[in-house]
C-alpha cells in the first residue's frame, strides 16, 4: 500500500541555519504531496503542496520539489527562525482516494 | 469563520466508559474526517464522511462509531473506551473529493486519556 517515510527527529538547529527534512514515498499512480505543520498545542496546517512531478511548492520561505524519479519531497528552508519550531508532517493523497497518508512527523527545534 | 472546532479539548475516561467527540465546521465542506495521532505514527484515519448522512471506515475504525446527521457536524463515539484509545484526536474537513489540490483543514484536537 501507499506509505510515507520521514527522517526521524528531533532536528535541532540554531537560528538562521539551513533546514532539510527528508521525505520519501511509495505510491501507485501519481499522488499529490503535502507538507503539514503542527505548532505546539494546535492542529495541523497546510504548509505547501505539489500535485505533479517537478512541481515546487513554497510558502513562508519553505520549499519542496516533487521528484518522481527519486520518489521524494524533501522540505527545505534557507534560514530557520525560532518561530519555525514545530512538528512537520509529509503526506500524500493518492488518485481516487479521499484520504491523506501521513509520515510519522519530524520535530524541529530552533534555538536562538 | 471559526473553521473547524472540536469539543472537548481534553477528557479523561475510565475503561468501559463511553463518550462522544464533536466536530463542527462552518466552511460548508462536504468531506469530514476523524484521525488519531499517536507518538511516532503520524495521523491515522479512523472514519470519514463524504456528505450528510454518509460515513465510511478508514484505516483504524475498530472501537469507534461516527454519525453525520448535519453537514456541519461529524461525531465520533467510543462505546466502551479502552486504554489503547488514549490518543489525540483530530477532525478535518475538505471541500472537494477528487481535486488533486484538495486541502484538508484541521481542528485543534482533543486529547483523550483512558485509564
């Protein structure tokens, strides 16, 4: 079945450091790919998405490119801030299905 | 717009007790979902609904029941709670079923502890 694998956390960075959170997926067909973010004590919010190969999703300085050849959707940010501390979830939505399949989540902690 | 709201925010139950979690959305969304979030496992779909009066099983439906009597509300019931149901429960809603750009909007969650 379809699945999403994320790098294990926690990821601890200093402010202004470069961030990469790896995400790979297994799916039939051509899934849409998403990154959701969960700030402490809150529900999940959509951060960015991509619906076809080579699409780049971007929002709030975060980017991720849909790489079909490597089945990956890695999240990157050039300069993280303390306010980016949260749990990040990679997810896919397969064709014909109306549910999201989530990775286990990666906790990011950014220190001043 | 309040978006997606969940009631209650916290609850502690004893094994065997029952309860109902309420999810409400004011975005006129057709689809609604219940997920549970457990450490190291991401979110898993419990049940979902494609419209008023309809429900369907998700990935982990055992021990839960749902109802969608009104379009804006989606109820999750536990008839006889078990410690394995200790989790954080999230409700979500979305507008369109088949759109590849469909976004799910999440509520703030309910933290349930079963002793």
